C-alpha cells in the first residue's frame, strides 16, 4: 500500500517541531520525504529528552518514515546535489528565517528556474514581510502577539502556558500542509509551482475564529472569563471530591437538562443560557461535583449524553476504550527487529495507509543511498565526505 500522497517527493530542510510535524503527516500519507540536515548543527530535537534506547522519543516520532541526507549547505558542492535532487523532488519545505535560503543560493526564484513545477513552502514565525520578519519567536510569543493569550486563562491569575504548541502545530504545521496540498492541486491544472509563505503568527491569529469575528464585526472585545467558551459561563472544569477534574460542555438545552437531572438539580437547567445567572450556576454545579469522587461521577455520566467527561492523564487517555478502538497508537520498527510505540496518523482513509516503515533515523543515515541514486560514484561520495560536504 502506497498511500494517497505516494506521488509526492519532498525535500525537508526544517527542524524542531513545525516543519517536521508537517512532513510527518505527508510521510504518513505516503509521500517520500528526504530531510536535508546540517552535519555541523544537528537538529536540537535529536537530543530532547526523554530517550528510548539512546534515541530522543520526540525525534523518533516526528521523523518516522523519512530519509536523512547530511549536507553542509554552506559548501559550494552542496548546491549541485540540491539541483540534482530537484529533478525529482518538486516540493520543498524550509523553516529558516527570511533571506537565509537566498543567501545559500537556494531561494525560490533560483530553484524555480531549475524546476518551474517546484512548490516551495516557507514556514516562519512572522512571515516573509513586515517589521518582524527577521525577529526570533516561539509558540508562546505568537499566541501573545496575536491576541489569543489575552482571553486565555483566569481573570485573577492571567494567561496560562498551553500544554501543546498551538501556533507551531495548528499554525505552522497544519496550515503548511493545507497550503502545500492546495498548491499541488493548482499545479495539476497550471503545470506551475509557487511559493507559499506560512507565518505561524498569521495562522495563530486566524485561530481567534469566534472571538475575532465578534470583535471585528461587533466590537465585542474578548477578555479572560468573559466569553461563553473561556470560563465566562458554566462551560468549564469542575473539581471533584478527590481532587480530580470533570469537563462540562453541556451547551445545548437538552444536554444542560441531562446534566442537572443526573446531579439531582433539575431546577438549575433553566439558567443554562442566562448570562446573568452564570456565576451562581457555576457555584451550584461546583458544589454538586465536590460531593462525588471522579470514579463516581464517571459512572454517573457513563450512560448520560450530556457532554460531561473526566480530565484524564495521558496514561489514562491511552487506556480509554474510545482511543483504543480508534487505534491511536502504532508500533514503528526501530531497524533492529524491535519496535517503538508511537502516536499513529490520526487520519482514517477507507483504503488505508501504508504501515510505518521506521522511526526517525540517525543523522545522514541515507546519505550514501541518496547520492548513489543521483548517480554519484563511490569515489565521488568519498571525496565529498573528505571535503566535509557530507557527513
């Protein structure tokens, strides 16, 4: 089985999380992904703990199914190798700051002249234009500057660091894949590639979806705990008697009625959508949840369709029958006959996806193989290694 993207060949110059998560999705769906990695400045993800048999678990996951070519892009001979690769690899993903690829002779215009069908995806913090184009940033900064953090968290304690990298993944990775595949479809009609400028800050701003629409059209400024979905209503988390938490999302009247009846407080249901009663409603619901332990509440709501679920640890989530039924974990070969448990591709295709081939490999693991496919002789490969062009 090849997968729906088996016809795509991708050169991936990215590191850390945004670009590698994007190319992981592509590789899981069958695309051939070749990572171009620096032999002198290895991807920091390679050393990120925790480690499994000496290998970073994060790197092993984010770079599964990908080949690795260790290539010093500052060496003139490296440009020849990239040009040869462009004969077949007509999608390029890069994550450098604006201008870096141009200085290396690998900018879009230069490579487009070699292959007009090239789709060139640049993922950066702030995009290719604007006063912040060369400014450093991380996920927390993009969420802060785009307004998202201003209404996330609690009114009395301020914004909270998210436990996931929302701007990196939902911004850079997922939008990058969407744009890349849209460009592939456009190329099928025009025969021409294009340059895709993906700003994680831009994409994070678009995640303001509901609150942003309300502010732009109605001048309703969101703040912490003043929106229906950010703690400004009963839609929230509630502490249990044993110090655990339950999530309550009973927005629709039928769900609210079911929630209140299950708790023995059916009279509270009428207040579900009343803005003036939200504080008192939350207090009443909290009092009811604190009367019961988490296990008791889970049993109580097991057969009640009210959008009420426990807050589970990652270990508990993996043991949940719904996630087990969806097969969210897969076993990926290490290369030594054993395998590593990893999160599976979440997309379900009726024709299936190819089985994972291998975890993320050592730096330059496929260098000789790739250069051999390009027609380089064993002697030439040895000279390139001696000249420190390749690892």
